[in-house]
C-alpha cells in the first residue's frame, strides 16, 4: 500500500491568496486598491451623469430642463402645463418601490449614510446601494426632483469602494480610507474638481487628516477625474459663469463680511427648513406604506414646480442665467426661497438626491440679490453683483455643511477663477463661525443626530489615538529635577551614596537604568516602551527635558482609557510642547537609577504604611509589586514581607551593598 500525499492547493489559488494578502497588508496594496476605486468612481460618475440626462430627456425631450420657465414636455405635449404636476408622481411610482425593496438607505441625500458607515460601521456599505442609488436618483432628478448630484455620486462611489474592500477583506482602518476615496473620486469626476474631491473625502467623510489617508484619497480623486474628462470634458464645471470677476476696492471686503453673515444665516435656514419639512411629511404620512410616499408626495412637489418651473432638476442652467443678470432682484429672492422649499419637499417626500447643488443655487441667487442691492447703495465701487454670487455660493454651503476647506476649493475649482480665493476664504470662514455659533449639527450630521447617532462625539477608538503620555501617567506632586552633572563632584557623590545606603528600607535585589517616555509621546508609543522596558513602569520626562514629572504603568494607561471611552469630546487636547534638547524617548533616564528593594520579614518597615516611610532626599518610590502584580501606590498601603518597592534614586549614589532604613512618619514624597 502506498501512502497518500497531502493535497496541494491549486497554483492559481495560492497565487491569488498571496495577492490578496499583499493588497490587504501592504501600503502599496492600499494604493493599488485606491487606484481601482478611482477608476470605478470616475466611470460611475460618468454613467450617473448620463443616466440623469437620459431620464430628463425621457420625461421632457431635453437633457436639461426648467431654465426656460413655462415650457412643456415635447414628449408629452398633450399634458400642457399639467406636466409639471404629474411628472414627479410618475417618477415617484418608479423610484419609491425601488428604494423600499432593495436599499432603503438610498433614500435622501446619501452623505449621512456614508458618514455613519465610516464612523461606526467600519466603512461597510451594502453593494446594491450603488446601483439602487444611481437609478433612483437619476429618475428622481429626471422627473423634476429639485436636488443635486453630489449626494448620490458620493454614495455610489463609496458603495463601490466598500464592496471592493469587503471582497479583498481589508481591515477596518483601511476600509474607512477606501470609502473616503470613493466619495472623493466621485466628487472629483462629477465636478472636474479633484482638490474639492480630496477635501470632501477627508474633511466630510473620513473626518480626520493623516498622511496615508491624504495621499490615498488624492490618488483616487486624480484618477477618477482623469477617467471622467474624456467623457465629460475638461472645462471648469461652472464655466458658464462670467469671466474676469474681480473686487474693485479693498473696502469691498467689508461688504463680503456682511454677506458672509447673511449667507451663514441662510445656510442654517436651509438646514432647518429641510428637516422641518421631513418632520411635516412624517406626521402627514404616519404609518402608511413608505414605497408609495414619493408618488403621493409628488403631487406637492408638482405644485411647487407649477408655481416655479425653474426648480425642475438640479438647476445649473438657471444659475448661469442668474449670474448673467437675466433675473430682476425680486425674482432672485423668489428663486432662493423656492429652491429651499423645492429641495426640502423633494427629500421630505422620500426623494433621492444631494444638497450640495441646492446650496450652490441658493448661494448664487441670494448673493446676486445682495450684489444688486450693494450696487444700488454704493454704485460701481461695490463691484459686479456676480462677485457676491460666487462668494455666497461657497458661504452658504460652508454654513450648511461646516466644511470650510471643501467650500473654498469647490468655488475656486468649479469657477476656474482663482482671483476670488481671498474673498471666498473670508466669507467661508465667517459663515462657518456663524453656523457653528448658532447650531450644533450640520445639514449632514443633523440627520444622524435625529436618530441618536452623534459622530461629532469622539468615537471610543479615537480615545487611543488622541491620548498622550502626559494624559496616562501618574503625576508626581513634586517633580524630580534632573541633576546637573557638571556641578557634581566625587565628594558629593560619596556622601550621597552613604546617606542613601543608610536609609533604604531593605536589600537591593535589582538595579536598572529606566528608559524615559516624553510627555508629548502618543499613548501607543508609551505602550510600546512599557512592553519593551517597563515591567513596573517608566518615568515620564517634562517637555523641556529637565524634570521627571510622573510615572506611567500599564494600569495607569488602562484607567485613563477607560475614563475616556464614551466621553464626549468638548474641546481639543492641549498640545504639549517639547524641547529639541531633551533626551530622546527610549534613552536611559539621565541622573537616576531604578532600584528594586525587597521588604523582608525582619525589616523595620514591615507592617508600616507606605506613607510612613522616610525616603532619602532626591529619591521617590514609584511602584510596589506584590505576588507578581503591581499595587496602587497609595500612601496607606501596608507593606508586607516579599513586597518589592521600586525607587528612583540619583544614579551616582546607588548603594552597594545597602543598609536597612530608619522609619518615621513622613508622607510619600512627590505622590499625587
């Protein structure tokens, strides 16, 4: 009988397993996946754009509609103006059941669902969301939904990225970055604005800045935009805006500041009306079937479109006409208010689309109105009204989304006019501050807050990333000053050694040079130091490198993390400054040694409280080990035979051999 040889995996399977491991674990693998995500989100943006054009054409006979006012559908001419009332109903009949049956998270503007997936679900999004969101949003916009493209393409790109990440089985920290890549790539390709895409992915979706994340999202956004340009063109997205807009006088910055405050209030108004409308429709609809809500609610949206047909769809052609000066002052204000109402109604009845484009629309029309008023008051010195339209476009979105970097980049990139960067930056900063001072949630996070999900609160895992050694150490009441070696002489060293030898509480069983930890080091680095060098803990050095300010142990780390988890972050941690001259982390503590002293049964300190032992000058107890574990360094701790006390003593005076100490009723020096 011959022995059976063990079965081997097919060569192709083994090769694919190695590739998958490389993609999951290596930095280069992350970049490869990000590049694939960029290609996918770029193509997704192209497909989504043409889906919107297709359904708009199918309903109206035009690829874009609404800018010409009361013009009926060339495909449904027999409906006349009633077309505006009934076409949203037809759209709701199509996309309502689609969303309800296959992906209910595709309802609404989409970005909050991606944000919570990154913050609380490890970046996991169901694969079918991308397809359902693309079709439902395209149908909604094509049949009159007054919403934008950004929310859907963010959710589409993020779902594609998450699906790829789940297939490769990347860890959660990388999955979150990939989802931000999908969102950033979608924005970059949709608006031909790669910098805006990067900031959107990092500032709004990922909500943290790191070198790896930034580079990965940049790579994805760049590739997505490069993929989309052959299909969508390379001109600035808002190339219909008039060129050569400039600010004629520095005093106009005062007008920009006033406009920024107004725009900040308008952004908050948009957010509040949006969610108030959702609440109203929730009360009206109650427990009726959700799949029918868009169709029935489509009648209300249709009445809005009948009153103001310029609200049909995304509305970019209407924005072009506004900045070209085709609308009078009162009608610009009507358009701004109408967009708030139409967008809120579309999302309130269960429609699918974004709020970025409506924010731009509201900003352009209200800013143009402000510019016309400023021109009447101050004449030509106020500059062209289009200047204020562009500035308000970024300020309204900054107020609503509280994403200043994304707001500035979007205005500058989408208009292609970098000369307006300074007034836009000023307006965005003021609008963001106004919004933050008056409201907690943004237009994205408020949807989550209403569900009880507060992603602005520090997530439990962030407690580990934010903590420094200064936060996790046990602080000494009186720091130990590191000795100046230049001032020490053999005579002083000998006298200190004799003094310490006469006053130690037991025989020295071990001596070591403790490795230092700096107050500014991350908790992760402190834990690595503890694992390598600090069985009983390590000394923590001050920022200037002149004092030992505390002692860190595994127990102090766990206690601090436990206190941090679940706490709401109310303010950023104060930065700890360090001097370039202090000893590097991991080096031995200069001027001190760590002695481990055994408490014997015959010792005079056996049975005494730790706080009743008098310690030599310049020394401090830092740990008490008993039965293999560390005890809390409590002054009332009663010392027992077998206890091992860790004591920091001046290095030049470490005794050999030691004598027994003299006990007294002094407190433990330096302990908090």
